[in-house]
């Protein structure tokens, strides 16, 4: 999938290409959590769209959310994963 950020004037500021179909991103003041259904999680810079870190979950994912520095992942099997974006 692809993730794009638009500038205030409507032009595309950056585009990030992710492997496989992606879940809706979770956006925070500190960054963007973009996850694929297959279990790869990317933490992107809001300014550049560059990957800051990448995490591979054990299984497929159904949702991601961000609160402060915490990244919450919901797996398709009902389990959950909590990551600290500052520690990755």
C-alpha cells in the first residue's frame, strides 16, 4: 500500500510505499504508525515519510493505535502488542 501526506496547499508532500495491503494509519504529533495486514509495522517521520523503525509482529494485524509514545497493535487472533515508539 501507499501512504501520502498532503501539504497545506494540497500538493503531495511525500509518499511512503509499504509492503502489502495496509491498515488505516495512526497519526500522532511524534510520528505515524503504518501497519500492514501481514504484520509489518512502520514508524514514519511526519515531516519526511521516511521509516524511523520497523517491527515484525508474529502474526497478522487488524488495527493499530498511538497514544503518546505507545503503539498499540491488535492481532487478528485476538492478542495485543504494546510497543514504545521511543525505544524501537
